[in-house]
C-alpha cells in the first residue's frame, strides 16, 4: 500500500485497474484521510485486508445518480453521516439553522441531508435493491435503539427500522468491520451475520437460547416516558464489553432489534496497526481550491 488517497471518482477507480469496488463507503463529511476521522480508519483497515474500497463523499441526495456512479459494490454500501450527527451539524440547540459546517470544504453549510443515514440508505437501496447496506458512525450508534429525538420531540424507532439498512456497527468498529467483510467475502448473506460483537441487526424471531435481556417494547416506550427511561437504564448498564448482555427490543410480534455486546477493546498491537496504516493525513487535494476542510485545523 502507498500513501495515495482512495478513489473518489470512477476514473480514479479505473486507474487502479478495478472494474468493481468491494465496498462503497458513503459519508456525509468531506474526505479526510487522517486517523482522527472514523472514515479514514475504516476504509484503510478494509484496504489493509485486500478489499477494494471507494469513497462516496457528500453525495447529492436529490437523485440516485451519485449512488450508481461506481456501479454496484460487490459486497455492501457502508454508510455514515460523518464525524458528527447530521442534525447537530445543521441546527443549534435552539433549533436555529447553522451557517457553517467544519467537515465540508470551505466550511460550507448544506452538503448533507437531515438524518443523513436514513436518506443515504434509501438512495443506496433504490440504486441496488439487492445490495446490503451497513450503517456505522456516531449518528447510527446513537440511534441503534428507540431513542428520544430532540428535534421531533418524540421517541423514534431504531435507525435500522427507519432507514431500511441491513446491519449496524456501533461504537468503535475496527474489529467488527473486518469480521463482517470476511463473512461477506465467504459468501454469507448480510441477514445471517448475527453473531459479531459491536453489531445490531433486525430479525423476525430472536434466538432466545443465547443469554439475553428483553427490553420494553417500542409501543410501551412511546406511551410512557418512565418505561423509556427504564429501558435506557438497562442499556446503560450493558455497555461494558466484558460483562454486557445481549439486548432485544421488540417492535411487534415479528419485528425485533437485537444488539450484541460491544466490541472488545483493541490490544496495543492492534491499535498500533490501526494508526500505522498509510494515511495521507490530510484532506483530499480536490478541496484545496474550495478552501480546505476547517475541521483538520485543530489536528494540525
């Protein structure tokens, strides 16, 4: 591997001799290849395992065209809103529209949609209905279960239900994303990947033979704030990767969200490997004429 940026255009993909990417990594941020940015870590890790990864950065969400420009990925779309929740990126605590975005070239506002993971997933599924979509990053992690939404002032469903994605990685996903990629490479269907720590999935019938905690049902949480608070308390007490239980959240008679325990922490050797990958450690040169990416200033 060399310190070259990953392809962000079909022409750059073809320059590498690739006819089809293994993964299309979709992000609501501009492309910064620095390990302070989750997108860089995940894409470089996949590259280190021999997978072909292209980056679809801040796609136009008004049509499906950007999601088709690389062709159908061999394995999956990997989707994140970026380093920051899209609603926080757009609005202040007073629900006023912000005027800038530190993760966009020149600090320009408005390059990602509200609830970006939902919108991006819909477009990926419209482009290639049979292609798995795997969510990750802050926005997806915070919405993996039923959650109180400040902007709507109500309890919303898990982002897996609202987006239609197939699988979700929460927290630090370095080990989990490689396990998922290898499972897909071995021919597994995305809906059968139900055993990896640090993941959340949908199912019609949860496997009750595995030690689990059944959370309150979503309709009950909608009706009673105390029930919602009790559910959150159980979730909070099951965040330790060494003793956390598997959690199940019912949505209906045949609709459940299942969270596996968190990913175990990386060893020192694993972490050194992550940060020794061949990052360019700056933003993609195409952003230079647009004013660069403000968010990298504090890192520099």
